[in-house]
């Protein structure tokens, strides 16, 4: 996927392999969006940069949704 293209919510769901509710939760947490009229789009390079920045944050200050997994279920 080109990183400069704009994705819809279903395309972003597929890109991140998450459900729609997770996308809405991430938006409330600051996930970068592009508004075009009433439509919301997502730029892949902005999403990857935002996720990388969230990954570098102190785990104590991270929202529970983005905290690194500490246990592993088999």
C-alpha cells in the first residue's frame, strides 16, 4: 500500500487488523485524520508515525488499549 494514499475506515480496519470500534477509540485518543466534507480519511504514513510515537511513550502514561502485552496466553 502506498503510504501517501487516503484510506477509509474499512480500509484502515484491514490495514491495522482491528474492528471498527477500535478505530473510533483510537480517533478519540488522537489518531490523525483528514476530513473531506463529511468523510473521514486516514493517511497511512501519518498513522504509522502516530503508532510509532505511541509505542515510544512511557507505558504508565499510555491508554490501556495501547499498552504493550505483558502476558501471553497459549
